[in-house]
C-alpha cells in the first residue's frame, strides 16, 4: 500500500495561500518510517475532484485529502466524494452531535443561547453531511470532524486542524509503520555527466531489488556549484551493499567524489 496526498483549494493554486500540508505530511510519515508516493494539487472543480477521487477509491493506496469539506458554495470535496462513490450525502449522526457540542460551547463563550433550529446552526450541521457509510476522523481543535471512506480520508484545509488529523489517520495503519524507514546514502560528484552514469544506475537497480537509485543534478549548488548528487535509497539491510556497488562504479568511471551523505 502506497501513500498519496490531495491538497485541494483554488487559494493554493492562485497563490493567495501557501501550502504547508505537503511538508508536514512528509514529516508525519517520516516519524512513522513511512514515505509519500505521490501528491496532487487540485482546484475547487467538482468534476475534476470527482474523477480524481473515483480513482483513489478504486485504487489501493492510503490517501489523505486536505481541504474543501466546509459548507460554503466554494467547497466541493464532500459532494465530489459522494458522486465518485455513487452514494447519497447524509447527515452523520455522530458528526451532528459533535457539531452541536461545538455550537453549545460557542454559545457559552459568547454569553448566548444555542438554538438547534437557528439557520446558522443548520448551516453548521451541513459540515457533518458525508457520503453514506462514511466514518469520522476526529478533530481535536474544534470537534468538527473529517470523514473516511475505505482508505481515503478527508480533513479540513486549516493546518491547525488538518495536521493532527493526518497523524491520527496514519496511526490507524500500524502495519505500515517501520522501526527504521527508508534511508539514503549518496555521493556528491564533480565533473560528471548524468548520461555516462545512467548504465551504472540501471545496473545497481537491477542487482538490488527494492533499491532505488537517484540522480539530482545542480548547476549552482550553494556549496558545490555544478554537481550531481548520486545515491541509493531503501531499507537498511539492502542499503550498504547497494551503496558499495554504486561507489565502486563511480570510482571506476573516473568521476570526482566531493563528499558522501547519509540521511
């Protein structure tokens, strides 16, 4: 099972708000020895969201979707999820109760009386309308929950809410946690060309199943200038022999090794 991330909102794509979900999600995954396989930024386009969510529901990945689950006209994620599943939207009874608790709490803070039939309260209840059969993702910030269907999990766009909810979701998958996650070892090469290193990279990947070889060229690195970071990543038990093979090949190629890195 791979892990994917949807980040939804026109405000991200327009630059009105800067995304903080991607970096935080990678951090949360790393803390659990997990790794992100893919991420997509999507606007508030119901047709496109329905298509992408249908693909997520049909696939086998663990997916977290951030944003668009509010109750204003520019929020389309809940509706798109229902359309992708072919299910109706229904008010989740536990979500309604959590929202009502929040409404009562706000009334106490404001010195007013909560009214379950007030138009504002009824609009707030819309935030608990999810695809039929959904389960809840608890929100420790203000009680307004997200929801899950299968391995696809939906959280709000506000980082203060989304990030602890992301962690809660990942903790539902202890079987994917690793004591030691994916590790990397690499070489910083000077005066090398990617084209000449490609056969070596292919040979290392072919010899060591489960190891990925990567090449990160730079033309103006702040420390090394024009260089290539060439490395391997994978589990600890596979890493050392694969790295040794890569380093031997680099030395045989005549490339200059500036430094070695471990992550």
